[in-house]
C-alpha cells in the first residue's frame, strides 16, 4: 500500500453565492508534471474537498492532455465505489463512481488511487456536481 498525498488547494470547499444557486460544481485542475515526484502508482492523492451539507450526485475525471504511460486513477471518498479506473493516456471524460447520490453532513474528501503505472505528464480535472443544502435553525 502506498502513501496518501494531499493535492487539494483548499480545505473548506467552494460554495455558491447565497441566493443565486444551490446547484454546485466543484472543479480542480491538476498537472502531473507539476506534482513533486509525479503521481506515483500505489499512492492515494486527495483531489478536492466536499463541503458539509452537500449531496454528491456525480464525480468525474476529464483528461485534457494525455499521459505517455498507462497509469490510472479512481475516484472515491473511502465509501463510494469507483466505477472503474480512468486511464490517463487518452483525452476524454470519465464518469467515475457508483452508489450516488450521497449526503455529506460534515463534508468529505474525494481521492484517487493511482495504479498500473506512474502518471507523469497528464493534465486533468476532477469535477464533482451536487446540491448544497442550506442550514435552517
């Protein structure tokens, strides 16, 4: 089992401006070449924070620039089940989990396990969609 490395740029999640929308898309951009040591096969990388009071409806990876190797990444919070591993050597979108929607009362972290090979040059986005519930009373 590898090491867990935190790639999140923030730790509180992104929330919409009050009164505009409760539908939320959280998107983080990654460039494997800019990660110290690249994305190492066997390691888990924390990609983004899921805010509290959030219903996660969809989690995706979009590969914008393909990697030269055959490395893959899953998407999970430790309890949601990855649909399959996204191969990072081809551009395109990947819809990454089953057993959604899921409610996060206290928030969470979406991570990926790298497998098959190191990911050294891929540029990709991790994208989640959901509903941010307001707190009443």
